[in-house]
């Protein structure tokens, strides 16, 4: 067909020169230019054009340069790139809560390289006027049925189930008209504002309750740990004091044994008084070694004590 149009564009000026007067050459050149402009079709990428010969489907023009016969042939364009279609459906759940679901459908026409009437290009151009109307009707019907079978709490967890069900139904419908579904995204699910606020409040309360429980458990654990640490400290302190007393007793015993070895006539009473006086003197000497130290004697009824407990020096013992 392109070759035929080119021949006409060349032959018309030549015939005008041969058959008619030269004055008609200008007329035929202008007519030739107009004819050429109406004949040329440049098909861009991701597009096709169907050609109708005398209003009857004839062929498909794909990407590139083409020519048609003006008036006798006409074209219709079809896009092959992927397109988005957003749909919002509002309905009520099974527990009578208003719900709104937003979907985005990505669809396209696939060029199967078949120009017959039974394949995608022909069906997408001549079998349906507006695929979006069909998609919206199908989504409305299917999605309202699904929303009605969910509670307002269940619907948020049904995103995958929703898009799988809708995609299956749309794929079957659009296949009849040469269209294909690339993907469906569930963009948003909204409930009535009052219900949303109540749900948010419920979630907030549950989180606060959980936080309070965790805080109480933490305090409980800390108290138990503190009690265990205190118990261990007391045990260690008691063990230390017992060890200290044992060592003191051991030291006293060794001292008593040494003194008895020196003089068997000394009684335990004399030996004990001697050791206590020695310890007191040692303590006083240590206090005196400290800078700025002061020693205060308290009244301990020394007259009675000296009458009952006579201080015995080392020389008294040895004598």
C-alpha cells in the first residue's frame, strides 16, 4: 500500500504535464503536497494504528514510517505502554462500619504480532470503547462483596487476599478485550473516622497497659535482685565476722598458751585481764599516732572497777 501511494504521488504531476496545459502544474503540485501530507503516517514507539479501508478493518501499522490512501483509508491509534487506573470503593463491613479501599490497577495491551480479528490489537480497538469503565464496574462489584464479608478489624489483614481476588476477576474480564493486567496494589484502607479514633485509642491503651506491666515486672525483678544481693552480702558479712572471731579467739588462745607456758601458776582470769589491757594500750597508741586526734575518757566507775578488776601489768604477772 505504501508503494502504491508513492507511485500516485509521482504519476499525478507527470500526467498533468502531459495531458493538460502547464498552468495546471502548480495546481497539481499543491494537490500532490496535500495528498502526501494526508497519506504519511509515522507510528511512534509503544503505539500501533489500525487501518480501515472504506470503514472496514484492513491491517495494523507498527512503529515506523507508513503511507495510506487519504479519504479511502483511515486509522485508529492504540497505546501499548502500561497505564495506571485508580479506583476507590466505599462500602460497609459485616459489623456495619463504613470502609473505603483504594486500588491502583496497572494495565496494558500486549502486541502479539497477530493482525487478525481474534487477537489483542483488533479486540482492544473494536471490542470495547472504554476499558476503565469495565474495570471500575468489575472492581466495584467484587470489592463490595468482599468488604461485606469482613469485619472492620479483619479488613486490614486482607490486603493480599483482596488484590489476588480482584486481579483474577479483572484478568478474566479484560482478556476478552485484548487487555492484560500487570499488577494491582491496595494503596489504602480507611474506616469511619470515629472508628479509627476508637481503634487508635484501644491500641494506645493496650500499649500503655503493656508498658505498665513491663515496668512493674522490671521493678519486681530489681527488688528480688536487691534482696538476693542483700542476702548474699549479709551471708558474706556473717562469714567474715565469724572468721574474724575465730581468728581473734585463735590469737587469744595462742597468747594464753604462751603465757601459761611461761608461768603455769597464772589463772585464766589473770591472763584474760592482761590481754585486754594490752589490747587497750595498743588501741590508745594507734589513736595517738593519728594527726589532730583527741582522747576523751568517760567515767566508767573506775573506783569500783579497780576494786573488782585490778589492772595487772606484765611485771605483776611475771612476779
